[in-house]
């Protein structure tokens, strides 16, 4: 409810917005004094508009007027992550953008991964169109693969929060670990035993090549000296001639990852 009062002489009092008459129902409240009481249902599109109270009492002089800006407290209407690469490489810096709109006053935009505190390195710009843009410098690690990344817009005056999220896709060089098969006791390997070495690979994106090395040299899978089954190397009827250093590697679009070295030692029967 908004009041507009004018003093002597009595005047016709009206309310206007954007050149449109809102209310012209005035009344004389005392000698020489008139008032128009406006009841206005506020909507989002009225925020920051000018409302004018106009008074006139003849056709010979210009009307007198007073204006005021409508300022409505508004919760964020939307928040969305507007710029993010489809897939990111581990260890490389990217700039991400999140846009929030419809909040008055402007919201505070923050970023976080689902299991972490707010991320540092973000800047924010607020526009007159009630749109705020946050830009985050983000360097993903291998451990961030598959995590949810949140963008949160908070109007602290109204204690109103709106957030959105995306799932992070991180590409990285394969992680590779080499160990013995479960039944192998590495300190009791004797000539004639069958030896199994397992190459464990964790990779995103998937690998397109896996390789084995003996004494630092690439093994020829067609030589017949060794057997290969998926990611396992099998040495049947091992002899002392097959002892030495073994390792494996895996390659994807990000590069090649190498395993630890296993030093195979063979005892006499």
C-alpha cells in the first residue's frame, strides 16, 4: 500500500507507471489536502521500475509529480552451468561458467565438489539485468572422475538458495599396478612352477593397447615363450632363464602409464 498526498489547493492525485494510469481514485482528506492510496500487487517484472505520483488542479499549469523506484526482494529464479568442456584432462586448468538470474539483491555464487568445501578461484560479475555470472578456474585431478560439481546461488537477505550440478568427466593417463597371482608365493618359486603375473589397469578413457616388458624389452606376444590371457602373463614350467625384471604398461588417448617392476627369482627344485 502506497500513499501520495498533496497540499493546498486540492488536486487530482493519480498513480502512473510506464505511461500507464494505475489509479486515479483520490479523495480530499482535509481542507486543501488530497490523497490517493494505491494498493499494488507486486510482480517480478515491476522490480526497478519507476512509479510516479502526479497531481494537477487546472489545465493551465504543468502537473507536479514525484517518482520512486520499486525495489523488490527476489529469490534466484534459475541457476545453470553454462560453459564446461565435455571431458577434461587431469592436471589441466579450465574455466567454467555458471549463470544465475532473477535475484535481488544479486546472489553470492559458489562452487563445490560433492565431497569438498567451496572451491577457490572464482570471480563474479553482476549485471543490471539481474544476471550474475561466476567464472571458476578449475584443475581436475584423477580422483575427481565421476564426481558431482555444484554451482550454488544464494540470496543472503532472503536466505534463499538455488543450485545445479553436473557430473565431472576426467581423462587421465592409465594407472597400472603389477602383482603376482593370488596363489603365487613369490619367495618360494621353484623351477617347473607355473607363474601368473596380473596387470591391473585403471583408465578413463579406456585403453587401446596393453604391453609387457622383460628386462626392459618389449615382449613379443607371438614368440610362444610366454602365454597371455587378458591382462595376465603366464610363464609355464618356469626356469632360471626366465627370472629377472617384469613390468607392464597401458595406453589411452591421454598417454601411457607404466607399472611397478616385479623381480622374479627362481629357486632350484
